[in-house]
């Protein structure tokens, strides 16, 4: 028996090794096929290019390929200006499921973009400008929810453009000098920073672009009309207008009747229910609530540890004679069916306590669902304002901002429920046991770009509501399941900041009437600047009584700027020029005068431009 086991063991080891390598081999084979079609034999490729089955795209540094330093997966393929004249097969490239940047700028590539681009789920940058790519654009493009920059200019694309309205994070859209037709692409113009669809065959009215773009963005499309291009759109024929007017009138009349009937039915139902309701109904509710509260606060000795944690966010049963408030479940699918009683009964682990409350890890359904519950204290925002903020935040979604699952609000305390994120925070990645050793320059710049763009989006959307983050710091930048950075706890604090230069109470008379809103958004920008300094220096905000922002200012003033940067970044060969550029952006954000700080849109554009330069430079090893 033992001899048989010994003989089988090498076979099992071989099979296990083969299985573990099969997925990597499949991706590599697809990438080699991608290059074979793209190069089409006219480009001299020596051994230094890589792109063959005998080498590894990450370890052997294939030309134009950049990999994630942690997962060793292909993140970027940048093949600009390499005189490639072959055929684009996007399906091969998208076998690398973690691909975030694909750039083929200024080649002579032919072919088309196939529906298989849907498999590039993490794609954020697509640059194929200056080629000979043709055909219709695939409908599946609209599934690229993470897309930030899209450039298909100077090609031969034709047909109508897919609906891009659901891609909320798109900031660049270049499609000029093609043969596209139909109406102007349906984009989220309120967040777009760069737009050019000139010299195509678009027709119809130009939509409201929120005053962001000029006529130059739409020139060379004779069929377009509207105020922006000083060309009135043809009016609807009188007969059609009359018909439409008549239809609308009938619709409102019938709707009025329906609403009136509904009101009458509801009124009658209310009266009947009121008569049938027992007089001791309120007493029953209060008694039942008291029993439930007693049940959650009295446990056996075997449950004492859990009870100690749960008691931190258990709620008193009655507040001024009013029964216990209910948990408000928001639109996240995770919260569907969640009840307040579920949170009280579930095992809870205290993750940490801070100035503004405590954070718990709560496990439901025998550990199948894990939530994070934030108990807020010492926040002088009344219940009505708190509920308004939470519901407004739920309406404002960004893929890089963690949404709340549910919330609870009473006179005594407030709770926020989130999905638990097991991959830790930016603070831990930078200052934990690894101390940033495996966290390279490209990864840090990527974090800065993603967080900056997300924060700019939230500021833009919530500016009129006066809802800034209020407590932005590296411990509130968490990594999701895909290990992408996301902002957590947005809007929980009305005005808390690391900003040592700006005391709102002492300077409010010098600001405009919207000073609280102004102060909180400018404080967010300061806090973001401090996060940039953490990324650049590898140092925490406070070390042995030394404040990071003040230390950086002193070093820069003494012209020892290079001493600021994390030695890990220098040893990995990070571009000193781009390190200095990001430092300049950080210094603008922490300017002692809040009036002179840029807004987050400006900051996001500066960092995105810097990241584009880094992406392009990575194509030249």
C-alpha cells in the first residue's frame, strides 16, 4: 500500500502543478496570438521583445507590458508608435482579465473592435487612435463600467454609437475624424472633462453639455443643430404638435381621475383600519420591544464576549415614549431583507475605536454574509439631516466609493452598515508589516488617480447639497475584492479634517455665506493632499510628534526635495520627474490658504495626465 502511494505521489504533484499553471499558460498563449496578428510579420521582433511562449510577460518584461507588482498579472499593454500593421483581435487581449490599459496609438492596425471586448471588465483606458480600424462599434462597449478614457479618433469607424450613459466615470471621449452616424452619443456630460466628436456624420440636436464644451467639439458634422453651433433645429410639424399636445392633455386628464380614485380608496381603507385597530396596540408594541431589548442585553456566560461587543450598538427600547426606530435598508442588493434584529443577534467583532465611534465586523447567516457596522458618536447632526444625507448619498453612486447598505438613526445614536472589505486599507498597505515594499510606484499612482477621480465625482454631484467626505484619510481608503482602492465612510462626518492650516471657526467671517460648505470641500482637498504625501514618502501622517505636511514643507523649503521620497520608490527606479510632479500637486492641495487650493476636478485631471504619461513611458523598457 505504501509503495503504491509513493508511486502515485509524483503523478499527483505533476497534475497539481499542471492545473495551477494552465490558466497562466492560456493567458500567455492568447497574448502571443494577439501580438502575432498585430505585428503581421512586418515588424522585426528580436528576443528582447518577449511575446513568446518561452518567456513570461511579467518576469521577463515583454515590451509594452506592465504587471501588477502584487498579483503578477498583466495590467497594461502599451504599444504606441511601433509601426504595427496587422489585425486587431481584441478577444485575445481580453483573455488577460485584469487588463486595465490597452493603447495602440499611432500605428497602422486594421480590423475592428469585436463584441468580445466585454471580457475586458477592468479596462479603464482604451486608446486606439491613429490607425485604420473600421466597422461598427460593438454594443458590448457599454458594459465597460470602469472605463475612464476612451480614444478611437482618426480611424474609419462607422455606424451609430452605443449608449454610454451608464458609464458614470468616463472623463475623456475622443471620436473625431471617423465616419460615425446617428445622434450625438448618449454620455454623462456632467462629469466628462474632455470631448471631441468633430468631423463625423452625426445628426440631430446637440444635447445639454452643461456648458463644459464649445462648438469645436462638434464641428464638421453638418447634420447637427442647436444653440451651441448657431443652427436652429427644425421644428415639429404643426399637425404632429397638435396631435402630441392632444395626447398629453388626455394623459393628464386620465391621470387626474386615477389619482383622485386612489386617494378616495386610501382614505376609506385608513378609516376601516383605524376602527379595527385594538386600543392596546401601542402597549403591545412597547411590551414586545422591551422584551426584545431585554433578550439582546441578557445573555449566558458562554456568550459574554459576543454580548460585550453587541452591547456597544444595542439600542434602548423606548425613547421618550416612542417605539424603537426601524433599520432603513437602502438600494444595495446586499441589504435586501436585512432587519435590525439580525444585527443585534449576529456575532460581532470589534475592529477598532476612534474619535468618532466604533467599527464592528458582523457575521450573518453563519458567516455567509459579513458586514461592517459603524457606530457614530458625538456628531451633532439631527436625525432629519442625517437621514437626508444618507438618502442623498445612496442616490449618488460611483464604482470607487463604497455605498451604505443600511442605516439606523435615533435620538441617542446612529449606525451605518457597509459590506465588509477583507483586503485592508491604504494605511495598512503603506505602513503595515510590509511597509510598502510590494507597493510600487505605478500602483501608488494608480491609487492616487482612482481616489482623486472618485472624490472629484462626489464633490461635483454633492456640491449643492454641501456633503463633503469630512474625514478623508488613508485608513478610509479600502481595497475591494478586485484589490482596487475605494473611498469609504463618505459623508459621515460633517466637518472633520487633518487640515492644520485652516480653522473654520476662527476665519468664517472672511469666507462667503456658504462658508461651511466651502470649508468642508476645501478641507477634503487638503486631506487628499496629505494622502498623496503618504504615497510619495511612505511615512504616516504623524510620527513621534512630527506632522507629515509640515515636515515635507520644511524639506522642500531647504531644497532637499529628493529626500522626501520613499526609498522603496527610488530603489525600484521610479521616474524622479513624475515623483516631483505628483509632489507639486500634493503641495497645491495642502496650500495654507484654502482659497488658493485647486478644486478636485482640477486635481483629478492633473493626476490623470501624469498617469497617462506613466502608462505611455512603460511601453519603453
